[in-house]
């Protein structure tokens, strides 16, 4: 039995892995992929210590950092997804999709979150045929075309800024009356001649035959419906916490985020901590996820030494 199971390979999971290794804890990091949601970003400007870094480069540096310290202390189970967490005598057991099990005295949940899907007619039909959830992956395919972005938070704004580099026009659809993102990014976008916003509105249907040819948008106050002649729809409407595997062990809030004590990241269960986007942390950022994981590791170390 190991000292610690770390579920997740984003900034939180890797920060925890580095700290576990440096504290000589026997641990395993179980990660479907390294880097988390930021791997799709073309430019991260708020990762402290770097002015600008691509998501793929951040993932590479995280893996290299862990490798520099892991020795025989921390095992990296990359490409593995935890399907079930359960209590066992003396600790906990994590079972992955292939049926492999990992046992440890303590657990850190750092499994992040997944993209929320657009739930309107045509969205599923035209996924990968004009509807996409990854601007950095698919954006260049829409060079010279008119596209729409659904979602007015930071993710939607960053996607819009990225698409403006090669798309003919970008129209951002936002359900509220004002954009909810970084003020500097909002100003830069609103001054761009090929960018426009449609606020207090929401998409109602994706149109097309073989590929997307348009999207219907309805104003929330007036009920007026218009059709945008776009060939691409980029969806940035939030995330869903990856916590289903732990629902029978720890307490979750109303949207299935792990409830934590912000002082030490402890969950409702003795021996289990959580950090990052899978938690009820008020702010979800890479730096905060990594910091919360470090906070958790300090507490986990003290707990393990006392037990």
C-alpha cells in the first residue's frame, strides 16, 4: 500500500506529485493526460514565472518537473482514468478503466473538469462538422470564414481573440447583458473591426446539411430569433467537474464539485483531500489549482506522519 494516490495530471496533480516526491512519499499520479484543460491553449499569459506559454509546452514542462524528482518514489500512471474510488481497510482503492487497482493510505482528488456540451438541436449532429469545443485544435480549419463563439466568460473571449487571427469574422453569443471576462481582453476585442457581440441571447439550433451553415439565436427578452450565416460554432460554456468516481466516498455540492475546507483542502472524509477545478474553490485558475494542491500536500504529509 502506497502513502498517497493523486488523481489527475493538471497543474494541481503534478504540483502534488512534485511535492510528494520531495517529501519522500510513496505515491502514484493517475492521469488520463498531463496538463489538464490548458493543453488546448495557444497562449497562457498568467502562469506565474512565464510571460506566455503554449498549453502543450506547459504540459511538457509539468511532466519534466515531475520526472526530475519522482525517482522510485512517485509512479506516473499516464493514460489511465480512475473509474471508482472506494474505502478499504487501512485506506482507499482507486480502480481505473482497465480494472487496475491502486491502494494508498491517503488520496488527493485533482481530476479537474470537462467541457460542457451545447444542448440544442443540431449540436450533436454537427460536432466535428462545424461544431467544436477546441479552438486551438480546429480553429485554423476555419480560416477566412465567418464563425460564432458561444460563451461570454474568459474562455469565450480568449477563443474569440484566437480565431480573429485567421477567421473572416467572429460573433460572440452571450446570455447576459455584459461580457464577463478580463477587462483588457474585452477592450481589445471590442475594438477589433471583425468582432461583434450579441448579448442577452442564446443559441437555439445549429443548421446545416453535411456541415454547419448557420445558427439560430434567440433574444432572451424579446424572443426575437435571427439566423447567423456562420460555418463554425466554437463552444465555451463552462465545465463539468470530473467527480463521478468519488461520489460514493466524499460529499459533493449541488453541481457535483468536491466540498473542501479552504484552510487545508480536506474533504468530508478523513484521509481524502481535493484541489483544482474538481472542487468548490471560488476561483478556478492554474495558479490557484497548483497552490491548493501544495496546501493539501503540506496537510497530507502532516497527517501521514501522525498516522
